[in-house]
């Protein structure tokens, strides 16, 4: 019978395992006890109640202190190991079962059981957010117009909650937006997090932006956000969930030459604050991230050719205090933070993820 979690017997096993490690006997021990749960006990790791109930197979949380030496020593079964802000994340393969965990798992690192709908998940920031949420155990609904791209992103989402639900749609079409939300609720029965990420950019000044362009940008970047959020709110109130909007540094600072885009993103920020105030008492948080220049397809789709885009990225070294453009995964980290319980007292916030660009006054 497995020893009681945290018991003297388990501590003794942990001690024995340390000795085994030093004497190189761990692989032999693991072969004798092939089940993941038993190996976990052998390693002296504690399982949460939920993990015990599921046999600890899908997702093991390492609650004890796992010294680096130990992580190195079990490298023989280590598939992936990354460090992030002092956390150690390890995913191990043992025979027929794969499991992973994080040392001293903070609440941010666990979105298991949460249902997250991400718009614009077929590319760039939305795709990076999908991967991040998947790694943290969330169940995903991914939407965008390009089904092939959505399926490609879904394939890469290999988290413990299983394959994401892919539901294609054009969020500027009201019927599509309604269908996307309805299908997500039908699939999962609830919604915990809405990530309004889909967006486009178009260049033009007050002298050169047509009304048609203005409508296209506003419809995509803010009207659709309004519509989808409106539909999602009853479900979010029920789940005590939250919304993360993807705005831009253009929402909080002014730049010439992208007028409609600036206005649309400023509207996203104002929408975020207003809805946050309206829903705070109902237990729903609403926040946004404000990325600086981030390497994605956005600008090229907005009309920049390869050469101009390369120059634009080079110029970003001067326009961003940190001397570089951002990566989609860096924005995704901020989205996940705002979506998680780690930001439980944050609402109505616009979080710049821009290497300091919002604070700059270049002379
Ligand atoms: N990249 C940057 O420098 C930057 C900076 C600040 C803010 N942002 C914001 O970040 C968000 C994501 O952009 P990104 O940089 O990741 O660009 P991206 O790589 O071009 O991705 C844009 C996403 O939006 C989706 N989308 C656009 N119009 C849509 C529509 N009508 N219906 C459904 N989906 C639609 C696209 O889906 P399909 O391809 O499937 O149509 C795609 O998945 C945008 O809101 C953007 O304004 C980006």
C-alpha cells in the first residue's frame, strides 16, 4: 500500500531514494516500480488530493523542494525542462506515461479545469497564448478565420486537458461570433476566460484613411470585442471568470500614421476599464495587455513588405527602452497572468508589455 502523503514512511523512502540516486540505483528502482504514482512516492514528492484521486498520471504537482541535483539526476527520463522566474518545470516520460510538474507551483501555474476561449488563435500572440494556456492545463476553444492554421496551433497544444476545440469564424460577422460562443458553451458547458485577441492594423492618416478602412479596423478591433464580450458575460458571471483584451501601446500613447488603429486600441482600453467597473461587483475581472512592437504577422498583413518590416524591427531597438521588439510568448505570459488567480485583485488594468515604450518621451 502506498504510504500516507508526507508520512514518516514517505520521508524515509525519500531518504532511501536520495541514497539510491547517489549510488546510481534510481533507474533500477524505477524499473521495479513501473507505475508513475509509485515512482512519485519513491522520489519523495507529494501529490495533491486531486492528483491522488486520478492516480497522479496526467499531471503531477511537485510540492516538495526538488533540488537541482535531483532534477539533473533523473535526466534519464526527462523530456523537457525549462526555468521560468525561479520555477523549475519538468516533464518526464516514464514508459507508457508522461507527466509533468512545477516546483512550488504558484497559483498562476495551474489553470486546470478552466475553459479559455481565444480569438485570433491562428497566428502570433493568440497562438502563443494558446500554447501557454495549454501547458498550464486549460481546456481551449480556439477561433480565427484560417482553419488550417488553427488546426496547426491546436496540434501543438499538448497539455493535459487534451486537444483544443477548434471553431472557425470571422468575428466581424455577428452570426459567426454567436456561433463561436454557442459552440464553445456546448462543447465545455461553461466559460472561465475570454481572450479578445484578434485584430488587424492598417496604415493611414486623417488625410488618407477612408471610411471603409476606418470601419474595417473598428469592426475588427473593437466592435467584435464588444459583441463577443456581451455574449460571454452571463457565462463569465456564472463561472466568476475574467476577460483579457489585447490592446496595444497605441491604446495608451499616440503615434502618427495609424490613426484608425490608434483609435480602435484606445477604445479597447476604455472598454476594458468601463466593463471592469460594471462587472466587478459580479465577480468578473476585465483587464488588457498593451504590447509594443511584437514579432508576428500583423504588420506584414497590414501592408508592410519584408524589407520595410525588417527596417521596422531594426528601428524598434530605438523605440523600445529595452532595445528590442517583443516576442509573442512574452505577451502570452502577461495574458496568462491576468487570466489566472495570481492577478485576483487586478481589474480594469492596462498592462504594458512593451519593453518600456509606453514610458518613453524620445528627444
Ligand atoms: N504584433 C504587434 O506588434 C502588436 C502590437 C500591439 C498589439 N498587437 C495586437 O495583438 C493582437 C494579435 O495580433 P498579432 O500581432 O498576433 O497579429 P497576427 O499574427 O496577424 O494575428 C492576428 C489574428 O487575428 C485574427 N483575425 C483578424 N481578423 C479577424 C477576423 N475578422 N475574424 C477572426 N479572426 C481575425 C487572425 O486570424 P486569421 O488569420 O485566421 O484570419 C489572426 O489569428 C491584435 O489585436 C493586435 O492589434 C499586436
